[in-house]
C-alpha cells in the first residue's frame, strides 16, 4: 500500500508479528538443538545403510511421481488448449478435482480395489486369476500420488499455455517450422517455468506425504520418522531424519523463491488473450476424450465411487464407527478453532507485508512460510520434543494441537488476507485518519469490511487443510482424542474397511463446506495450500 521504505513499522503491529514468527520457528529451532545436542551419536546413526536406503527410496518416488505428473499434465493441457475437443469447460473444471481427495483416502481405495482379496482380484477369480501383482510398496505409492498430484502441474501449465501469443506459431510456420518443431523449440521452453513451478509443488507434496506411504507400506522419510517415533525409546534417529527432511524442504523452498524473483507474470502482447489455432480432432475426438476420461476415472471417479459404495455397505450392515458423531464434532471443532487462531496469529504479518515495503516485512513473511513448507510429521515431532521437555502442562492437549495446526497453516491465511489488503486504495485509510479515526478504528471500520472476502477465503483454506491433516493429529493429539482422519487411518490399519470408508466420505463431505470460498484466491502463494 505504501511504497515508502523509510516509514517505520508501528510497534503495535511489529511486536505481535515478530512474536508469532518466532513461535512458528520454535519447532525447527528446537529440532536443531535436539539433534546437535547428540551429534556424535547422531552421526553414527545417520550413516547406517538403512538411512541410505530411505534416501534412495524417497528420491525414487519423488522423481517418478514428478515425471509422471508432468507427462499427464502436459498431454491433458495440450488437448484442452490446442484442440477442439468437445465439452472443454467440463474437462477443464473436472481434471483438477483430485486435489480434494486426501492421499490416505486415495491409498485406502487403491488397497480396496487392487490389494490382496480386493475388488479386482475377486472379480477375476472366476477366470482363474487368483493373484495380482502386489500393490503395496513403490507401485501403490507411485500410482496413488501420481493421480492425486498431477493437478498441481495441470493448473499452472494450462494457464501458461493459454497465455502464449499465437503470433509466435504463425511466425514459426512462416519460417518453415512444422508444428511439432515449433512446440519443441519455442513453446516448450516458454512453458518450462510453469512446469518447474508445478513440479516444485509435486516434489514437496511427495516428500511430505504420510498417509499414502504409510498405508501402502513404502518406507520414505515420513513413514520412517513415524515408525522410529513410535517404536524407539531413544528417538535420536527420528530427530535426525526429521532434520534431514527439513533441510531438504527448506532448500527446495529457497530454490523456488530464487527462481520466482526473476520471473515475469505479465503479458507483453494483447493478442495472447485471443483464441488459439486449434487442431481439429475429427475421428480422434473419441480417443482424446477417452484419454482424459481415463485420467479422471483413476484420479477422481473410482476413488469417490468405491468410497461411497463401501460407506453405504457399512451403513446397511451396521458397521458404523461407534463414535462417528464425536469424531465429526472433533474434526469440525479443531478446524474452526484453528481457522480463527490463524487469523489472530497471521493478521499482523499480513498487514505489515501489505502496507510496508520494508526488509523486515519481507523477512517476516518469508520466515512465516517455512512452517507451511515443512512436512507435518516434522513439525509434530519437533513439538513433541519441545512439549515433553519445556511445556509439559500443554503437552498432548487440544491447545497444543491447535498450536501445531496454526504453525503449519497460518501462511494460507496470510496469503489470502494480504491479497485482499493490496486491493484496498490507501487513500481510503488516509481519509479515515484525516476524519479523526484511530489506527484500530480504521482497521475495524474500514479494512475489515473491505477485506472480509479475503479473510473468509483464508480461513476456509485453513479449515480445509486442518480437517484433512493426519500426522500432526496422530502425534500431537491427546490420547483419547480422534478425528475423522485418524479414524480412517486406524480403521485401515486394522482392515476395518467399511468403517474407514464412512470416515472418508464424511471427510470429503465436510471438506466441501469451504470449497466455495476458494474460487477467488488468485494470489500466487495460494497454490501452496494444495500439497498438504
């Protein structure tokens, strides 16, 4: 709002914002202290063959999921933006929808459909096929995460392809280029920043995922950390693995931040908004539709169909979880309270970063986003170490759980609130102060009403993220406290699939509540909300 870098940030904003940022860094800071306090033992532990295998397995999953997502997104975006395929708006709207399916729900469906004694195997038994390839391990994790993560690249890539100036193709054709030579030599390099940006989200999502890899028994960093935390009396290895994972994620965030600094987001030619030359599919109309339909079928339709079907079976056979009402109330309660607490914690940071072009403001904003990039299991484990040693009264309480949620999801609120603040004309605030209104009065009477849509959108995002969160709830929640997410995970672990399906359906139904508040979020940072 005010570009004058010499204006000092008021203490009434700076002190709360700095305090919140310091608290959000508490888990990472304590994790460093915890690991370096036992550095000699940690070094010998981390150089075990087991740790090397975990690194290799994690890297293999990250690379294969990322490459698969690029391929799916590139093909589907090309069909939608460069051909005359029918029902284009429907395809454009439906293909990103797998984002609403939590990874542990996707893994649960994979187990039900393709696992031992699953639906497919039972259907094939009359034909003499009694055993299918094992879906547990790498294959299941790769399949699940690929079809849940491709929308991250699809969303960024589709927007970029729609904004490429069609004049470039005309010039290339006049120079004797075939279309595919033009695509490889000119268009694909122009799409590289969008592919890179979307790939960053896929990489971070895969690194941080706990639900899919744990249910499908694939030993990445997150599941290994959880197993070490649960089984070992000495949790030095869990802390060391958490520190390695945190370092990897922070490095990726730093790389992404640097690449974004030199990137342009504006058009240089108005013709980019005009319609593009289309390929007329003709007899390829049906195969192209079948290809897009297959992607949608695997990523969205099959998971939702079997989830609803199994939940219905659970209802009619009376296999409903006994505490389903309390689980639903718990999920709703912590999600609502977390949404409110993130507004209280993040509003001062959003105000500073929107109103003051100051190095301190930039530092506060960038630092606050670290908690959002770090996997939930690392945040949870760090808070366990801190709570058990220095905050025993809060340890394994609902307020401590809310604190963990707030650290993770506060940036979603900051990004949405800041984007709304930037749309408010600063002269409105100036006029309010000239008329004698105080800073607090101006905020309450002017800024809050004008930015209420952004606040609502941000709180909706936090609600959506919290209701799906799994590892933080498993580790930080009180012993007798459960949510729908933990109920699904526990039921899946014990092979109570009908009970798990009911919890999964309720998670998706409750997740629909804030979806209507997400459609106006155009802030660049809002894309980060999906990978959790």
